[in-house]
C-alpha cells in the first residue's frame, strides 16, 4: 500500500531518523524500510553479544510484523510489553494485530479486559465488531467487485469521482516525475480516466487540471459545485523540496480551482496531511494526520471552513473513530462516514468501516463492511455514489492477490448502502428536580421475545451509548436499586424517531417519595379526610390516591400497609369499624387503578387506638386538634430491601 509507506516514514522518523545517529546497521536498514536486512543485522548484533535496546527490540518486532512473520512479532511484542512501559498505543495495536493474525483472538480479548487506560469507545467498538463478524449478521454478501483496465504494474489507488470520469493516484513512471527513494518508483502523480456505463475505467492519462510538480501529487478529491480539487502534495521551496530543521519533508493539502488558481490549505513542514475530503453540507474539510494528540498512528481530523478559508484548528474525531492504529481516507456519503483503519479487530491490514453521523454530529460505532469487500490485506480509499440503477456503485483500492500491481483500484456494485444496519440507544439518566446525573444505572435492551440483546451501565456523567444490529422491536429498560425504573418498547416507527436525538430519562430516588412519620417509613402524600362517619371516596381523596398509584408504578416492588385512623369523637367500636371500611375502600381503588395484591400486604382500620395528642375520650378539644388524629398512612414495609 503505497501511501501507507509514506505514512510510516513520518511516524518512524519522529523517533530517530533525523534527530540522532543510527545505533547500528539494523537501525539503518529499519529506517530505510529494508525490513528483511534489518532482521538479519539485528540477529547479528545479538549473536555478537551486543545488547539490544528496547527501542531496537521494538524495531525488530516491527520488522517481523512488516514481513508477515506474525508468530515471531507476537512473541517479541509480548515480551517487551511485559517487561517495559515504552510500548506506544500504536505498537500495542500491532501486538494485538499479530495475536489476531496467529488465530489468538481470545488472547486479544483478554488483553482488552486486562489493560488499563483503554478508551471505553475502543473496547465497545471491538466488542461490537467481534460479535458482528462472528455472527450470521456479518455483512459478507452483496458486493460485486471487479478489477479495472487502467491498473498497471505500479501502485494505483485513491480514486475520486470527477464528473463522468475518475481521478486517481499512481506511481507509474512519468517523464515529469523524479524517482522517489524509499519506493524506487516515480513520485506519485494524479491521473484521469474515462468511466464507461459498466463502471470500468480506461484511457488513463496524467491530469492537467492542477499545477505541475516533479514531486508528490496524490489522493485528490473533486468538488463538483465549485470545480475545485483538493489534493496532497510535497512541501517545496520553489523547485526544490522544503525540509524542517530535522531534515524532514512533509506532505501538505492544497486546493486548485478550475481557473488555474492554487493555494495551500494545510501546510506544516513537520506534519504530513493525507486524504482530503470536503463535506459541503457541514463545510468541514476532513483529512488524516499524525499530530501529538493522535490516539495511535494517523488519525482523522477536520477543520471548519468558510468559503474555502480554514476557520479552526484541526479537530480530532475522537476515540469513537480513531484508535491505536492508523485511520485514513475519510469519505462522507448520505449521512455516513466511511474510512479505513488497521485497528486490531479488523479482518486484516486496512479494512473499510462505516460510521453513522448522528443529529448532534456525534458518530456511531464504526462497523466493518465485512468479508464481502475486506480481506486480510489492505482496503482503503473507498468512494460511493448512487448507480444509474437503484443500487450503489463506487471504487476502492486494495493490495490483495490477483491484481495487476502493488495496489489496484477495484470497482464494485451493491444493491443498497453497504454495512450492517444498526440501532443506537444513547442519552442520559438524571435525577429530578435539578437533573443531576446518576452513575451506574443498569441499561438493558431486549428483543420482542424478551431475549437480552445488550447491557451497560451509565458513566459518571449519567450518559450511556449502546448500539445493536437492527431489529424491529426493542425494549429499553433503565433501573437502579433505590431509584424508580423506566421501560419503553419501540417499534420500527418509534425506533426511527428515537435515533434523532439523545433520550434523557429522569429517575426519582425512593427517598424522594418517602418520609418518616410516627416512627415509620411512609409515602410522602398529602393528608386527606373522609366525611364524618363515612367511608366514601371523594374526588379530593382520589387525587391523592392517584399519586400513590404513580409512586408505586415508579417502584413496582414496594409493599404497602394501609393504616387508617380516626379521632376520639364517636364510639370506639364504630370508629374501629369505619376506619376498617375506609382502608378497604382505599385498597379497592388502588387495585382498580392497576396495583397488584403484592403491593398491598395489609390493611388496618385502627380507629382511635393511636391518638397523637391529648384529645382522647371525654377531653374537650378544638376541631383542628381533633383533625390531627384523622389520618391515613401508606407504610412502606420493605424499605430496607429497596435500598434505603
């Protein structure tokens, strides 16, 4: 993969290549990308009894990796990881890739569980893609892939639509191009080819629509509305390459207009930029680069633009997209971001992934497009558009066997948008009245038959994010001990609506609906009063009882005792009898409103047995003092079990 070589150059040279003398011949070969000779020299160094530094051991492991000696690479990576802390996240990804390539996927998953400091998103992405690739839902079918006439013996890659033609990058020899040392081939140039009705490309020639240069020009993106072309080119000073103070020549992103005007958009002598893509709707210019804040190798970034002017610092797409591996070749189509990554949970080297762009511009779990298009080799530079039929068509690049050169461009057709269709459940769980976030809330998803699909817990900020393969009916359940619960079942229509925005759910603490009264835990409801000597429910009483129903529905495991009390006026026996009738009337109403017998474990009519003041038989009291004794208590009998 030709551009992957260029990416590797700038990653490796950051350590030693331009900053200090090489320590050994092995280092010289390694930083010249001659990995087989590097392995031979490192072995000589060890045979002669010379100490290998940890950096050299990592170089040797990388050399094994580059030459596909994954068993040896795995052993060395594991030894270094066990004994030292210098292994970068990028090397950690290579270690897991090596494990995966030697059929040790279970060890890879064990490492994910044991290693501290990994981004939650990385672990979620890995779990989802492992499950998807291991299941029958793996999107392996549907792609019709074909090689193209324009491919040659050199590297051809990175296609982009250009009206009814296609632009692409190539290292094929050209009179105007010099030889690029590390590859021994011509510096990259941009070519144009005609596309026939079947999607085949032919009659390739050097593209004349951008300024000429004897150095790299590659990975174009054509914006039809403005006629401008974004592309990568070598940094130059006049007719010569431009280097930073360490002797490094980087790649920049420029834009050429159809009127011949050119200007640089992203240029830094010490940082290389790759694979530009401009999204007209958001006015974002996406690209790949290896800044200090990267999550591994090259990450995908964007800058905000306005009328072609860059208006922001580069913004990293974050750990949902970027990993300890390399992420390149962003392409936005119909609300989805397509890109390539060599993260360890893929099928091989670079695989093509798809992530949905959500309404708040966040991104869903990237889904591997599956073995219908990805192989154990490199697939990258994916582009897509609607076909003249009802389906989709496009192109991508791969160095898989059976091609004509190092990298070939392949065409494909697919009946619909590629990739597994998924559903995202995301949002926050908060506690009223101030919407304080609740941590460690259990979130679960079940299918129409009640089978568990996925579980998670909320983070410190109360947020959750769960993604599952699409299914027509899903029940979302949210619960935590001592809090109310939430359950909702979604059908195809409501699932579509739910995808548009995060769902915020309020859970009340059971302590918020209870209070201490007379030495007991009771529901915190307003007092209510029956007519003298009566047990008939009034609208005012019903409103209070409806609130009781709401509370129990919030906490379905509550077990209540209903205690009804009278004052001392009237006979003791009649007061006892009327209070019992009142308790039974309350129970009947609550059952009618949906509570179960398990919620009401006891009803008691206590009459005047528990007077709260001195207003007992024969004592004269004002009405308001007698009224203090007229009360109904909803006692929570199992409050300890509910987490209080």
